[in-house]
C-alpha cells in the first residue's frame, strides 16, 4: 500500500479510498479552475458549519488565514446594516442569516472580498437555489479564477440543486468535511501540476 | 507485473499533465 500510494503521488494521481470519495473528487474536478495554494476561505451562514469546515481544513493541511485589517474593514462596511454587528469578519466569516432580499448579491460580494486573500473558498449557506444563485456563483468563479465549492445547509432536500450546480462547474457537497477534503485533494493536484512545469 | 506497473505509471504521468486522474482504491 505504501509503494502504491508513493507511486500515485509521484504521478500526480489522486486516490479515492471509497466510492463516496470517488464521487466527491469527480465533483471537485468539474471546477474549471484549480486552487493555486492552500489558503482556504470559509463563508458561512452557520457557525457550526464553519467550525466543522475549519477543523477539517486543519486535518487535511489547508490553511485558513486571518484576513488583513483592510479586508476585514471592507467586509464590515459591506455588511453594515445588513446583518447583526456581532459577526466576526476574520475567516471563517459567519454571515448570521443575512436577509432573503439580495441574498445572492450579499454572498457574492462577501465571497469576492474574501477571495482577494485566499486561494479557494467554501460557502455554506441557506440560499435559495434559483437561476440567479447558479449564475452568481458561476460568474464569480469565472471572474476571480479561483475555485468556489458549496456545502449548503439542508442538503438532503437539495440533491437535485447540488447536482445542477456541480454540472455548472460549481462543485457542491452534502457536508462541509467532504467539501474540504475534496478541496485539499485539488490543492495537491494543483501543486503537482505546478511542480512539473 | 513490473512491466505492467511501469506502463501504468508512464500512462498516468502523461495523463495527469493534462487532466486530473483519480484512482478508486476499492
């Protein structure tokens, strides 16, 4: 097993240890861009999801950097009067249930600010999966050329929407840990590709 | 066996330059 894993690593092959991981990796690699480094941003509407994601990031070797003061201020300014003032704008970012009105724009704006200082982003939200949401996420990813994965809340009721987003190049996962693990594998593959250039 | 492994690794190296390759270790 050690020899097999070493050989696969030397060739840049990603290993799935069970069928669930195989599906997750296939979803992750539908993304049109790879993370250039291991700095991960987490944008959540649920503090628990953010904690689960951060713990997994540590486990799989991803870094969750605290945002610079300038970026924290940018986020605070964007969210002023939109969400309660006790949210921490450091990373992970907890949006504390933003209003339904303009929700896609709020998520996209915050994501864009966060992506100025990280290589990839995982969003955990309660958004309504309409065409605006899909387009907003696609446009964001195409604009910043950094991968954005989703791990929406209430995934059991949203299998069809998750599949739709994944097919549009925005990989979506049922729980934060699976999104983080898949992102960590994408980072490893990206590092391999950079190392052979 | 060694020939098979060697051919496989060469193929994998060529492939991963272009696209991600996943091995399901089932």
